[in-house]
C-alpha cells in the first residue's frame, strides 16, 4: 500500500467517521427526545423519518454540487453543516423546532456519499477502488458507535443528552 493510497483512504474514512458521529446522534437520542419533548413512539418515529428524509432528498443536489464544484469543497461544507445541525438539535425547545433541526442535520449528511465516493474514485486506481470504498464505509458504523457512546454514555451521565450532541459537533469540527 503506497503512501498516497493510505493517506486518501485514511482521510476519507476519518471524514466519514466524523460525519456519521454527527448524523447518528439522533438515533441514539430517541429515548431522550421522548422524555424531553413528551413524545409518543409515533412522534419519535417522525423525528427519525425527518432526519432520513433530509438525507435522501439532498443526495441529488449535493451529488450535482460535487460534480460542479468538486468533492473537497462539499466535504468541508458538509462537516460544517453537520456540526451546525447537531448543535441546532440541542437548541430545539419544541417538537417543530426539533423536526426542523433534524431535517437540517439530515440534509447535510447528503454530502457524505457523493463526496466521499468521488474522493475515492478520483484518487484510487489499479483495482483498489472497491476495497477503499469498503474501508471508508466502516466509518459509518464506527461513527454510529461513537455517537451512541457520546449521547448515552458521556453525555447522559454527566451533561445530559445535549452534552453528547455538543461533543459530537466537536468531532465534526
């Protein structure tokens, strides 16, 4: 494995971990949303639906933006947006503002697939693209695990679930 290959795969994977830490905080926080906002199971489900809807809808425009402006810009914008969206969730004081904040967070995760995949495709050659994408995708699972620890462990025990979100936003930055 040459140095440029390793650097590209590590950088893109770390970006994916940071982005996933921000995005998956919402899943880890669903019991806290239920308690904080007095939500039933259906309304908690709508929070998750709003998050994933934002992600799905914005994959298309962010994919076009990656083609037009390049993946570097979109990946930077994506992490800043993910961190902002993660912090916005902590500022939600009502159910509608929680939905709005999770939608914002979801939209910014839409930079992940087109940006990270394009970064791999532009820099990896010689039949090693699929392996590199596979390694990068481990960042999703790793980020999900870190967010669960931040929100339910560190955050919940010491600073409340919001503390976990602030820590996750810090990872994104």
